[in-house]
């Protein structure tokens, strides 16, 4: 409870300072409106069906991107960790692609992929892939040999050893990578929406540009910075909720090993 109270006090303190600055005339309220005005705009946003569709689209794109990244990175990480020849064969490619910022690939994605939903999901998958991949690889290399030798002593085959020993051992560390990738994927989805915008006309939901496009449109020429900041606040709240939910899941159901140690 003391931690929750401290968080509330800190948040209220920051909001109070922002309110005083916004009301003092030190800054133009058109460009930096006080939190009280932002709160009113938040109520308006959630009564706006178009904004609700934008938010739903961004969250749905994030879910799809994270699911695809997990489905790709975990098997690849296991293969790389258990087959050194395969890992060495692709090491140059991995080290070349890993440092590339996904946002820098937006111009290429616009030319190659063109449509907004596929583009932002693809870029989010690319960015979210690497933390999960390397956490999986390192977790596989950190499995205690005693566990594997014990499984072999009981005549467990490779598949059974993988399912009953290796996967449970690496799950906490993989889930830590998923938590990191969840934030990365959300950032990339919204960033792509801001920079690339657009949607598709094939569906009512996907024809809108998403939360990032809403922020970019509202802030054009600093016309409605109150709406832009309110929408940005919503994006931050979504990020906090995602991290809180994933942290709670890890602590409650994946708590048999310390999956948060620094890598």
C-alpha cells in the first residue's frame, strides 16, 4: 500500500505542477494546456466513436504483432541455441539486422508493403523479435546440465526433454523478453501510424489510421494540441496497463525462476 500511495502522491504532484505552469501564463495554453483541460478532452475522446475505433485498431495491431514475434522468435532462438552451426551461419545476418531501427525502415515499408495495417504490424514484429530471440537463446544456454542429465537418466528423448525440462526452464526468461517486446511493439505501432498514417478502405475498423494517426492529425499546425496530448496520454496509459498486466501474469503464474535478471 505504501508503494501505491507514493505513486499516487508523485503523480498528483506532477499534475499539480503542470496545472500551475499551464495557468500561470509562462507557456501558451494553446500549445501546452493544463491537465484540467486535458481531462475534459479525455472524456470527449471516449465519447467519440472514431477515436474508439482508432484505439481499438492500434491495440489489435499490437496484439497481432506481439503474437507473431513470439511465434517466430522462440522457435528460432531454440534452434540457434541447440544448433551452433545454424547460429554461426546466420550470425552475420542477425548482427546486421538487429541494430537497425524499425522506424528507419518505414520508407522501405511504404514502397514494399504499402497498406498501413500490414506495414505497422510488420515493423512492430521486426522490432519485437530481437528481445525475445536473445532472451530465448541465453535462457537455453543457462539451463542447468543436471536437469538435462537427470532427464536422460530416465531415458527421456529429445522431444520429451524439450517439453518437460527445457521449455519450463526458459519460460520466465522468455516472458521477460515478451514484456520488453510488448513496449517496443506498442511504440512502433503508434510511431508508424504517426509517420506513415493512412489505412485501408476494406473494413470500417482498419480504414482508420489508428491512435498515432489521430495524434498526428490533431497536432497538425498545433491546431488541437489539447486533443493530441489527451490521445498521447491514452497511449501512455495503454503502455502502463500492458506492462502491469504482463508483470502480474509473470509474478503469479511464471514465478518459479528469476526471469528479470539483467542480460
